[in-house]
C-alpha cells in the first residue's frame, strides 16, 4: 500500500533524501555532500547540475535502502536551502551560471545603494525583509547584469529563475512545471507576502522581467509529477517549503508564539505569529510560514550566518580537530571559555545586528588560552547568537501583546551537542526541547506532502505525531546569564569596529 512519503532535503552542504512512513518514522536515508565553490572572498557558489544529480542519486539510494519501490510512495515533498539563486535556459534546461548561494555577498554594493532610501521602507512593508544581499533579488539582478546576453534573453522570455526548489521541480518534471511555494517566494525581496503575489513595483525596482518568475502555490499543493524515468514511477509532488519554514512546520509549531531554532551551517530561529503580519522593530525579518492552504501565515525570523560552519572552520581552517564530532569533547576539557569570546562574523553579522562589514574576531586571549578554550568559545558563539535572536523576538512579541515564549524547540546537526543545548537553555532561561526525530526539516516537507495528497487530515493529526526526545532545563542564575550576554554584546561591538 502506498503510504510512504519521500522527502527531498537539498541543503547548503549536502543533498539528502528520507523515506518516512505514515507515522512519520524514518525508514531510510541517503546523503551526499555538496561541494562549495569560492571564486573570491565573500562569493559562494554551487554547481546547479550537481545539486540536481546528487539529489536524484540520494532519492534512488533511499528507496533502495528502504527496500520499497516507487509505486509504494504516496507523494514527494521538497525542502531546500532558501534564497540560493539559479538562472537557466527554458529550452535547454542548462544553467547560465553557477547558483549564487544564500551566503554570497557580491550584491552588497547594490543593497547599500538602496539603504536609507524610500525603497528600504517599501521593501520591508511589502516583503517583511530587510535590504540585504542574503535575499534573491539582487543576486538575480547581478546574474542578469553580468552574464553576457542574459538580460536580453530574459526580456525575450527565454530564461527561468528559481530558488533551489524550483530548479529541482523543473528537472524532476522534465521542464513541465516552473513553480515555487509561498515560503520560498517570500525570501526573494520580490514577493508581497500579504497579497501572496509577485509585486510589479519591486520587479521594476530591481529591473527583473516578470517572465523569469515561477508560479507561486501554497506549500501543500499540486506542484507537478516526478517523471517516471527518474524513479521508475510517476509520483506527485504535493509539498514544498524552504528549509526553515519546513522545520517550523516539522516541529509542529502551528500557533502564534511557538518557536524553533535550527542549528545548521547557519542558525535560524522562527516564531510563528499566526495570520498577523508584524514588522519587526528589533532587527528581525517577517516571512511567510509554510501555508497548508491559501490562508497567509507569518513568522518572525532571525538568521545567523555562521553557526555550525564555525566548527567546520575549527576543523578545516585551524586544524584544531580532525572531525566535527570531536568539538564537544575538546570543549569539555575546560570548565569554561576562560574569558575568550569568539564572534564568527566570517561573512558579516545577520540578525539582529545586520552588520555586513563585521569580521570574525577572537577576544580575551591570554597566555593561558588553549585551543580548548577557543573551541568552547566557538561552540558558545552559536548559543550567544541564538540568545540574541530570542531576546529580539521577545521584545517584538511584547510590543505586539503576543504570548511570551515558554520553550524553544531545536533541531539540526548541532542540536545533538548536549553541551551546546544546555548552555543555550541557561542563556535563554526557558526549557530547550529536542524532538525524538531531529530531521524536522525533512519531516516538515513530508508532512506538507501528506497534507497535499490527503494522507493526513490536518495539523491536529500532525501535532500528535511530534514527540519530545530530550529536554534541557536552565540551571544558571539569570543574573549570571545576563552578565555573559553583556560580555558577548561587547565582543560583537568590537567585531563591528573593524
């Protein structure tokens, strides 16, 4: 009986596929690492063809590991790294350039020209976003302006733009569907999130021809059919969401005030705000949450550009560890960071600071500082940045008269680090809950696909599928936590004074 769901999880550092059963249990998983391309400092790219090939390969591997055929799959869900921008030719399906990754900063000059102009307020009021090179609009603008002949081809309707979900769907359907969902469209700086529509005024501002844009659908909808040649059976794609909105959904955060944090390459905290569009006064962005239907749903979001990537730097840049899994053991060899503060602003600072010119700093070093102190400070930097986000969310929620945050649900690779999660609970002063299934991003995509194909009746049924795995309770006195946050903010100011 076809009661399995296949989730395609295309992330910044890897492509993964997971087979879930109807009870949201993982049956099989396959993963391939995705190489990063660094043409210049601050420029980060991916090979779009490798994104597609690796994703397809993992889908085939996951089905094989699960011991099932494609005919037993009820539907396919997709979740993806957001903002990453792909431009391809409609007739040939070939990319015109490498994908510009969400971390890529080459469009910062274009963004700087818009800040402190009327355009900045216009963009925030329509999209909920801040003007930043993080989002897709200026990435797409750069591609159209810097690839010879691209703008003329776009004006003739020959090119297609998409975030990674659109690129995968195009290939899965062999060019039959050029679509995206609201949660991905909301990350482009071109989409009016209250109207759920591409905005003509913003398209004109960024000189983007409307002909390159995909059709926008709710997150649970009919996105197209996977062509039978790829997996051996034609399969419906019925759920799509950007990775962070998918994780919010997979954490069963369906009501206002419910908050999750994903610890991946970056760190992403989202607070569901229901149907209320709220412009942040504290350095956050407003974004569309995954929408099971046509009804707009919103969330406040804070994005940390460098989280788990700081552990990769310890491994590859500093050669302090040989594998990422060693970092907790190294950090635990010292009782604390010894006064060392590590601000990993490798590509500037995201929310709530928004300092694109900030640079990574390690402060508080003495003759007694060891590599273990630096490793502990690196881990703690992830918790400090996340605590700063939640503090900003609390201020926004208080201003709006919303329900205060009572717990934080966590997921992502670094959420399995017990030292980090306990320190996070101590800084926040609220319980930190890690679910039994930490693959919440993929689970969210699978749940949306299950809703879209009728396997699930609604979010009440999905709420019953979420289970807590481990809870971390705060043990640090609140005064000590406040002192540590003050020391962190001082270090941030030093990083911004480069």
